[in-house]
């Protein structure tokens, strides 16, 4: 891996040669099993955190979270009272 040196740019815009040199990897062969295992133990698996699912009642209430809908609901309520 890197030995204290820093990349000159973001990893998404850096040249491939600079990035592979920084990471110490050969692009034709990829990571060795030892390197992959080391990176896995340091950084963990390459996966996104799972979010809790949104409850159905919240999804329904979000449908009414619009100014025009609130005005129409208020008008319907006033109409009902008359």
C-alpha cells in the first residue's frame, strides 16, 4: 500500500499509472490473495450499509407533504364544515 505519500488528485480523476503505483498493484494481475485479505481486514467488505425500510404509514403520509395537497385538504375540510 501507500508509504506515506499522497495522491495529487481525487482517486476518480487520477491517472491509472499513478493510482496503481500508489496502491502497489499490477493492473495486469490485480491484487494478490494476501493483499486482498489485508485490505479486507483493514477496510472491511466493499458493500453499502443497509438502511432500515421505511414503514408503510410514513410512505402514505409523505404523499401529503406538498403545499398544494395541504391547501386542497384544508379546502375540503372547510367545505365539509359548511
